[in-house]
């Protein structure tokens, strides 16, 4: 049986023109880019499709750009295929896309977070104090030993990304990184300096922690609808209470991608589907865990493989949630704080039965609910919430997850705003 993980890329997967065909072919992708334009206050889509590479790679641009592309791909997949993953994981700031697609973070708040993270990263870059390089062809032990020999307590170079058994990122003070490049070249390593890059995932990012922490405090987090694997621990976040701490640690701690891939393998993942603009993480999947089939949703041939995995008559497609089925489930799942039997009968039992009747009609006609039926189900669910005396905070969380799980972010946006 197939077990899916979705992977979200960070720095290095971008190119000018990324997302343009997705934008042209799918309304949900267009709406995603348009929301990004509105939230960010500039035309992100124009930079992605027609800008220059130097524009695109600015840290305050590339982070929201890749978040938007990753999320747009995910949303198109969910609209076209709809089979939810068992795990999500993002490499470096790709983790923010994983959080959005898990339902733990709204897309708008994800954009605000990575835009600010990019602005803070730019400050580090402008200080010219750090650098980063990718090393291929040497074992971890060799690189670790050389880093320890060269580094002192307050001047260092270190492994900051554990990508695969023979690929690692190093970062630290610029002069140390440059000296280490020369040392490793003599050991026949392949060196790829990341020009204009900050020393991410090292203690040199410590100076922005306080500002980023204060900004995170302005963001609302929600419960996870799918586990997200943390770069820091290579384990699931667990609860939303852990998000802030792990996002702050991610700035200064190495990316544990090898351990992340081994986690997915240990828990039986059979297919890893990359949601970024091109096949970058797929190569690392194959290197680390060849038993996991690597696919990239941006590649047409891979889309065909995915569609063949889940044909229209696949049994899992029967369980893809709709607004009506989610309203039914939530009406039952929410606790009751109202013990007036008459009010409960009228405000809970009757609306629930009406939603049930509506779902039976939809099933008998073998179709999806239309927008009026969705709105009707949401109105009846609101009656259940009000009667059960569900808190406004819990109601907001349920409405957020209904839109997220059913892909109706824009179709029912007015309803969401009105309810909130």
C-alpha cells in the first residue's frame, strides 16, 4: 500500500519562469499567486515569471517566492489527485511551506513569516561576516574533523546541512569557510560556494533571533492535520505549541535531512513527492533512501506516474473530504457545553440531521456538493457551534481546517471572513 510524504524545497531550486505554466493552467495556482501579491504588497508573480535571477534570489524575495510555488503545487495536486500525505517535510525554509500545507499556518501568515525572515537574513548577509558552501564527495567524519581543527570558540566553520552521505553544507565566518574550501579541495572534494548566501543554520544567525521571536508572537498557529518533520530534530513537531521554538532553533541549528529521510523510511513511506519548482530533493531521496520512490510534481512525466498510482476508481478517492462531510464529522466531534435538552434538539440534532440528509442526496447523485450546499452545511454547523457554546477560538480553528482540507480557500473566503 502506498504511503506518501510531500517534500518542499528551499534555496537553490529557483529559476526565472518557475510557476508560470502552473499559473496559466490552474485557477487555484493563479489565486495562490494573487493572494501572495496582495499580502506582500508587490507583484511576486511578475518577478517569478519575468524578473531577473538577481531579483529573484534576494532573500526577502526568494523565500516568499518558493513558499508560494510550493503551496501552489500542493494545492493543484490536492485539487487534481486529492490523496493526502502521511508526512510533510521541508528543506531549510521549505519547512514553512510544509507548515502551511499541514494546516498549522495560514498561507498569508506563512508569507509574512518568510518575508520577515528574508529581511533579517539580508541584514546578516550585508554584514559580510559569514558564508556557505556545498561539499560533495567527502564523508561526514572527514569534514567534521577538519572543521574542528580549524575552528575556535568564537571563530568557526561547521556543517550546517546534512544532505546525504556524500553531500554536506558548511557555513560560518567567511574567512574560515574560504580556508576550509581550500583544505577540502586538496582532499578531492567538489566545492560549490553559495555566493551571496547567509550562514544559515549556524550560531551566526543568533543576532536576529530576538526580532524573529517577537514577530512570531504575532502569528496564529493551528493544530496539525498532517505531521511535519522538523529540520532540527528529524521528528514530527508534535503540537502547535512547539512551532515557535523549533522555527527559532532552525535558524541556528543544522538541517538534519539524512535523519529526516531515514525517519520516513522507518515509518514505511513508499513515495516522496517534491512540490518545488524542479527535482532537487528527489536526488537526495534516492541517495539517502533508494527504497523510497522519488517524484516531482512539477515534472509532467512524474505527474503521470502519480495519476497512475491513484486512478479515478482508487479506494482512497472515496474518502477525500468535502465541506459537507467535514461539517458532519465536526458536528459530532465538538464537545457540548449546553445541557438544555430543548435547545440541543433544535440547535444540534436537527441541523446535524439536515446535513446528513444533504450528504445522502449528494451521494445518491454521485457528485460533489455545489457552493450553495457548502454554505448551507456551514450555516447548520454554525448552529451546532452556537448551541454547544463552542468558543470563538475553537470555531475559527475548525473553519480554518475545513477550508484547508477541502481546498475551498478562495471559494468560501467570504464565509470565513464573515464567521471570524
